[in-house]
């Protein structure tokens, strides 16, 4: 098992919800994802940017970010953690919770050694 802080996995999920969503609904969804990936939340900040909003959850292991633009029917959800997690389980949470058929995810940084990422900044 790898020590925390040695690897970072960031996945961005982009999708279009089937209905208008509320901050309360998203907070319940984030609680579900936190349980799914087995991490500990340290804080949560909500920006109510009418007509949309974004929520940042600080985690002991990194963070979750949920941005919602209802005028474009668009969600951007990022899961960033140095604790390994199963992206398929998170995708299933999204599909079930928001009742959507298609989820697009993009690996931006998958199980990448932090040491090599930092080293790449100065190359």
C-alpha cells in the first residue's frame, strides 16, 4: 500500500443533469461520494453564484469540487485524492443520483507520483 501524499488521482466528470438541481441535493450527493471513496471531509465552502453555484469540499486526502451552471445545463465535478479510489464507483454514484445515462470523465492526473509531477515543473 502506498503512503498518502505519494500519489495523486484527479478525475473530472462533466455531465448534463436531467433536471434543475439544488445546493441541498448536491450536498447530499457529496456526502454519498465521500462515503464511496472512503475519505474524511475537513470543511465545505459553498458559493451561491446565482443562477448557479459551486461547492468545494476540503478532504484530509485532497478535495472535491462541484460546479453547476444551470443556464448551460452543465456540471463539472472533480475528485482529487492522494488516496486511491475507483472512478467507476464515483461514475455510478453520479448516474444513480442525477438519473443520467451518459457521463463523460477525463483523467487529468491518474496515479501519478507527486515527486515526478513536482520535478516536471522545473524541467
